[in-house]
């Protein structure tokens, strides 16, 4: 070995990984596949009844016949020989040789591995053989096995590393350890990579053949980024696909369908691309995507699929590629458990695999700086436990990424303990974020054409369009338009390209609004929908559905009191010409604000400010759409024309302040009534409550009700009284007796 390729030493506080305790790694490059006993003894040295043939495991036949099988563990010190040629004995690269050492150490410290005497060993084997993990010797994979998924040119490139000088290896590392390739190499990289792949093969074979019930391969370098023709992302050979193909080839009768679950925080591009058209390999990846900006990002070749959720496979493999592509980092137990319950497990049961392989990267674990997510060891235990319900429990775990040594060791321990039969720890599952919930809904929609379990609740939008169907949103607005026609209300044309389609028929005005002296402008969310699905098939019938619209009552009152009315219905979504998405999420607040600012300023500039007769304008905001009132007040000098403002809020509270108009904030506090839902977070959060009490968000009033329509109905008379008080203030207390009666 070159003098710069120094392997990290073991630590003094753990049993030596070279000792004869079941994990004494052999230095010969054996290609055999026999198991060893927990103490490292060969089968020939075991007592009668434990093994009868050379090469068979020394596991008691009477227990094997009863199906009482241990959990296997594969490890070999030779995998630590892959080290960066640029570093000395204390490497600082994230993909560090000590990654696998700390996992083995924590296994020892928690009693998963046998460390006793030979005399104790006999008692363990005969009476409690499942108490410890069973040794699966690693070996070097053969060229033939590597080439089941890799090109010969790639194999030869990795092989040639063992013949290069330190200077050449440093040059290669400097060139490749950046960008998308992100790789370092050393003089023993080839040998370590063969053992890593061979360890994955032997682990999966032991599980498939029933030698062990399940197993954990503590291997490196990792593999899931390696493409069929190039290394990438710390990966040389793609261990899991190699193991899967070898098992399918050698055991076609008992290992035809393989499910690969990849929970590494990075997308396993290599595994995806190797099996993209394979109907017998189901690949499911949970990873941070960030619209393609998170590693490994988008391929240089646009024809190669990336980790987006729309990449579902091709040809015979359609539907066998599932990307649960998180929108951002910061995902935790709530998101991962929801993904398993909604997507992974239903599809896994429908696929019904013969073998489950977990590409177990632990860089989504809490504490890993590269992943910046918050998955706990308990969550990894629960995910493992769920996967053990598939394939008759035949689960092989193969280590991938994970670069915080504490996080990776604790997470691996939780997985190993679950494999051995410990129940997953009790855990409180946090609520899933709204954005993550949208991701899961989109994944379900993309997979619905290929999986029966994904179809409930998913609508084929292109098919609906072909059959002259309409969105319920448009039907409801059409009904509102017909209902409001009795007041002579007509659509107001919005001549703006960016918002024309979204607000077509959404702005209605009363006849003669331009000459009205009093005017009520209402900007509101669409009516609320309520439905009671059928408990048997989840179908929703019209007679079990309701529409709650609190706005009509206010329009009726305004028209009867000779107010001109402008009614603005703000859709939750952006209307597009290519309306083909199975699930259309609501506009986020940033997009909503852009559209509302464009709309409100257009209406003010082209209509309201030209209505000279309207000396009293009242603004009524309902739901998230009340953001429109804020952007109008901030972007136009309107408060000398505005007589009063009423808002009904069950979402975000928004302060109204302007850098230009210093008096706007205090004016808003004095001329507004902001009714806030009873269950709003501001009433339970002391900091928010203090801000509310200081009238940071206007004159906020806690409603007794929740929901927009109930709030508007409950406070209808309060709003009328507020408007009457504002009118008296404006007119010096002068209102006619008849007008006062109508107000009350």
C-alpha cells in the first residue's frame, strides 16, 4: 500500500474488529458464500447437530427447521482501505472509513454481537441462537457479478486505480472531487469496492435462501449514485443493484420481484437509471429534490431522468420507479412516516416482492449536516418494521450514505435492533408540513395510473376535460353569478394578461356602480366546501355536500341600502391553458400577493379612483384574500377615500404599514374591525397574543366561531353597526331615521 494511503486505527474502548468474535475479517479474497458462527468458527469445528457439511452455517438445524432464524450482519475491515490519497491517518472527507467502524462499535456496545468465550458460545448456539447477529462473511465480488449492471469499461477504470501512483491518484481525486462527480480515490479503492459489492451480494443471498431471516450489510464505499458507466457521488460500484441482479439470476424461482427502498437523503440516480425499464424491480426513493437543485441534481444529458416525482419509469417499467421528492430540506419523522403510510407501504403490498433491499443512507438523520433533515432513530426503526411486513420478512439492509458519526451509528443501531425483533419504540409523530403533504398528493397522482392503491381520490384531469367536465370552482362561481344577477351584477373585464384567465368572471359589479355615493368592495376566498364521504367507498354525493357562502348576505344588505358593490372572488389556484395536473395546489402566499396586487391596483386605477361620486368606500376582506386590502392600502394612496375596513381571518394575520405613509398603520387600527377565528394560533401563542393586543394587525376581535361563513353570519349585525358608526363619524352624527333603521 502506498505510504499516503493510511487506514484509520481502531479505538481502544471497543472490542477489536480484528478479534475472533464473529467479525474477524479475513484478509484473503475468498469468493465462498458460507456463513460463519457468531464467534467466527468454521462449520467443521461445531458440535454435532449444528452443521453437517463443510461450508454450511453452524446454525442449529432444529431451529432452522422451525423457522427460528437469526439476523445476519456483514462486515469486513478491508472496506476501510478505501481512503483518500490526499489525506493522512485522520481523513476529513465526509465519506470516512470510520463510518462503518462506529456502527460496528455501537453494535458491540449494545450487545448485538457476541463477545464471550468459546464455552459461552456453545450455550448460545444451542439454547438462544437468535440473541446475537449471525456472521455473514464478506468477499470480493467477481467481474461477472459487477458487470450485471456496469459496463466493462467502467469496471476496468476502477480496477486500474490499484496500479496508479499516489501522484496520479491525487490528480484524479482533485479533478473528480467536485461538481456532480464528487469522488475521491486511493490505491486500495478497487479492492474495497469489490468487498463492498461482495458483502451486499452475500447479505442478500443469505436472506433470499433463508439462511438468516434478515440482515444488515455494514459496507462502504456506498453505491447508489454510481451509474452503469461511471462512478459518482462517493460511489464506485452500485452495490444494491449488483446484489439484486445476482439474486434474480441465481434464484429465479424464489427471487423474481425485488423492491428497493432508498431512504438516503440524496436521490439514488444510479439505481433508478439501471432499472428504469425493469418491471421486476420496484425502486422507491425518498429524497430532497429542491426542484432539481439538491445533489445529485439534474443530469447533463436532458434525456436522462432526474429525481423528480414525475419520473415514473419507462416501457415495461412504467410505474416501477417512484420518487418521493421533497421540496426542501428540514423533513422529519412526520413527513417520512406519512410517506410510508400513504405511498411506500400500499404500493409495496400491491407489488408483493420476494425480497426487500433497503438502500440505507442515514444522511436524513437528525444531526447530519449534509442532509439537514430531522429523521430520528425511532422513525428509522418504525420504517424498518413496516418493511418487514413485506416479502415474508426477507429484508436486507445495505449501508449507503450518512456522514455524522453519532447520527449514523444511532440510526443503524435502531434499524438492527428492529431487525432482531425488538418492537419499535413508542414515538409521537409530528404533524406533516403542508408543502410535504402536497408532495405526497402529487406523487400519488403521478402513480395512480399504475397502482390500484393510488387511485382512490385521484381524478384523471385530461379525461375529465375531454368529457366536457368543469371544475367545481367554476360551477360555483357560475351559480354565484346567476344568484347575484337579481341585483343586476355583471362581470367587470380585467384587461391584464397575467391575471386575465384566473379572474375571468370573478369580478362582478352592480349596475350604476360608477355613480354610487356609497360603495362596498368585497374581496373574498371562494365559498367553503363541506362533504360527508360514503364510509364504504369514499365517494362523495351532491346530496351529502354543502357550499357555505357568507358573502351573499352582505351583498343583499348593501344593495338594499343603495350601496354600489364590487364583488371579487379570489380563486385558490392559477388558471392555466394546459389544465392537465391531477392535483393543483393552492397558490402560495407570495404568488397570491403578486396576483392580488396586480388586480387591486388595476381596479383602483381604472375604476374606483375615477368614481368621483363615491365618497364612502368600505372594504370587506374574507379569508386569505384579505391580503388584497393590505396591498391596496400600501401601494396606492387611498385612505382619504376609505371609510372603514372589515376583515374576517382564519389564516395568516397581516400587519398594515408603509415606508412611505407613516400614518397608515395608526389609521388602519382606528378604522378597522378584524374578526379572527376562535381557534386561531394567535390566541394560544403568548407572543402573538401580545402583538394582537397592541393592535399590530388592526383592531382584532376574537370571534366565538371558526370557519369563514359561521364568523360572517355571527358578526353580521356587528359589521352593520361598525359601518353605521363610521358613517355617523364621517357625517358628524347625521343619518336619516330611515337610513338608521335599515342599517340596524
